[in-house]
């Protein structure tokens, strides 16, 4: 089973790596807050919480990175800030609620989702990265697929964006 999972996961990560242009666009948008007077705010829903932990506490974190929500309240944000929203699906209720607030406040944002299903998000987000990896990778004896890579894929995508941002900031 581990061999199958590893092989399938490598394929999933390779597909994300092929979205290099979209990753660069996302990094460029998010860098705008770091070169100015803004902050980068991040929110990650459900199993995607690892992205938030990496962004806030990882060794490569940016000092201007903050959680978008603390104690259930949204941070005070402005158009000089940028946001990254991560959720299992593009129709996730918290993602869409947050996206509407950010749009109303003219705060540009990137959304990373494992399954893009919502045309509503298309109208709100500046950039959407669809990881397209909602299904499990390993078939079991009952015919179901297990070994869901959503959190691994989201973290991989975030680190790709983060590395690209660091490269852009070094050139700046």
C-alpha cells in the first residue's frame, strides 16, 4: 500500500509543480504586502490547518505573516494587506464568507483548494489554485479509495509559493 500511495502522491505533487505560472502569480500578489506597509494574513480550514501552522511557525516564515482569524474574530485588514485562504473545496462556507469580506474591503487574496467547484469563488478571488486531489490515492479491498493527500498537497503548494516569494523578495 505504501508504494502505491507514494507513487500516486508523487503524481499529485508533480501536477501541482506544473502549475508553476499560477504559483508565481500567487507569490507576486502576496509579495505586494511584504514590500509595502502591509501584512500577509492566512486562514486554513479543516485538514488544511498545517498550512497555517507552517506559515506562522515554520522556519521560513515571513515576519509580517498573521492569522486572519484569532479567537473567532477577523483581523483588521486594509487594501495594503494580502490574504491566503486554504480550504478543502471552493464552496466551503467559511472560505466563501471570508472571500466576500475580503472583496468588500478591497483586499486581494489567493485561494488554494483541493477541489474547485464554486463559480462564486471565481468572481471573488484574485487567484485560485485548484490542487485537484480530493480523492484518496489507494484503493482498498472494499473498492473505496483511501489515503487522501489534501493536506500534504496544500502544504506543498504553500511552500512552493513561499519559496517563490523569497526568491522574488531577494531580487527586489
